[in-house]
C-alpha cells in the first residue's frame, strides 16, 4: 500500500475542523444586563450571564454544594464586611446565587463569595464575534482565572 506524501495530514485537519472549540449561542442584543441563560456545550450545561456592566461571562451550571442548576438562580450583588458590624452592598450584577441554599459565586472568577476559596464553579471563555456571543468548550484553569485572564468578553 502506498504511503501518502502528506502523512495523512488532510484527514487530521478535517477532523480538527469538525471539533469546534467554541459554540455561538446567541446575538449580543438578545440578552439584557442581568440576564442568565442555560446553553448546551456538547454534554455540558453552562450558564451564560450578562453582568450589569454589559460584559458576558459563562460558568458551569451545577452548584458544587448539592448540584442545583445555577441557571435557575439569580444574578445580583452581595454584602461585604470591611469591619465587624459594618456591611456594604457590592458587585451588583456579578454574583450568581444558587436557588436552593443561596451559595454565591463570582461570575468573573467562578469562586465562592464566602467560605472555602477552593469551592468554585468552572468558568468558560466568552467571545464576541460580529455581534454574536460564542462560548469556548474547554473550561478555564483556576490559575488562568486567578492570574487575571478571567472569562471577560473579548473580540476576535
């Protein structure tokens, strides 16, 4: 049997083209600030959020506490304490609250707002392309998010 001069590269390139790295999920104008929407990426459910700033973020749909769908939760803010007895409202439109027990997650980093900092939901990169919102299929690594490359909207 003769060997192909390109080493079978064309077949591999076609397979790569079929395995898309992101999925277009909606138009930018379909979601208002504060909206959340469940999107399906292969076998995963992901929550697409539009923060109060207008930026898009995507996080895993399951709460690590007891598995509730975070898409059924609310997107709002939370209280912070700078000293005992003093509370301030903050992060409006950036905190996703679990509908079952109220666990809160920062949609920018996926981290839990209170409690163990290792408790988090997966974050996914979001891309804005020609007026459409696309979500990357691979979750970001914790190190990538914590070092400042959070899944904020990017243009490509």
